[in-house]
C-alpha cells in the first residue's frame, strides 16, 4: 500500500508520538519499583503490544525508526534525545537530557551512554551531504561526571577530511563545565559495502 505524502506524514507523526511515549516509559521504569502485581500486569500488556506491532513488520529501509531525521533522536529510542539548535554540513549544536533510563549510579549517566550520543551526532555530521560512511573509531575522554535529568550542551564539528577519512570532534558541557570530549574517525564506504 502506498501512502500519500500527507498520509505518510501522519504515520510518521504517530510513530514519533509512540517513540516519545516509549522514552517516557523507559524513564519511568528506570525510576520505579512497582509492586509484583503491577509489574506482571504491565509486562503482560507490553508482550501483547509487542505481538501486535510484529504484525506490521517492514523492511529496514521502510521503517520510520531511526530514519526520521527531522525528529528528536531520529524517532528511535536507543540514543538519548538530542535537540538541535543548529545543524550544518560541518557543525551541530544542541542539547541532550539523559533521563533516569541512562543512569549508571549516584546521579551519573552510565559511561556507555556518553559515547552513544557522540556517535549519533558525529555520525549524522559525517553523513550530511557526503558519501555514506561508518564509524572507524570513537575516542571519548571523560572529564567530569555527567548528570542525569538536566539539559546539557553538545557542540560537534568536522575537524578535517583526508581522502576517505573524516575526523570529527565534539564536547559535552553542563553550562561552562566540560563533562566529556570526543574524537571520531568516519570512513567513506566503498561501493557495495553495507
């Protein structure tokens, strides 16, 4: 079935709303300790909803998940939601708020979530108005504890290009305090590479 442009936009809006609800659920789940009966009831509902959604499975290139570039987090729930303030071929700035879902302990973001947001943003930059590329390496230096549940600023930019290699950098800040900085290498794919 082919959707009209308006119909496709409505489906994308509905899907984005579903992802936002999932994000709220993840944060609420991470912050809760439900009683046994409630946990079982919610688990049953989630299993039923998952079975319902599986009936609408489509090929990867047809999925809105991760492919709605004009939506927070590209309409996918894995990476922390990044809200762009500016975005160009060579730089991006914006904010990210790590919910309790990304808590590592003692009010700090899990160490693995910080590289995840850098890879998301640097990868988008590497693939904007350029041939398709993949992450070759991502190096993150942690300077301070990254707090949960507060808006943090990210600045990312293209540092240099050398043939098929694209070097990018980024910083994560809480006001003026440097929390983490990253350097990534993205390599342009050869024809036929997945």
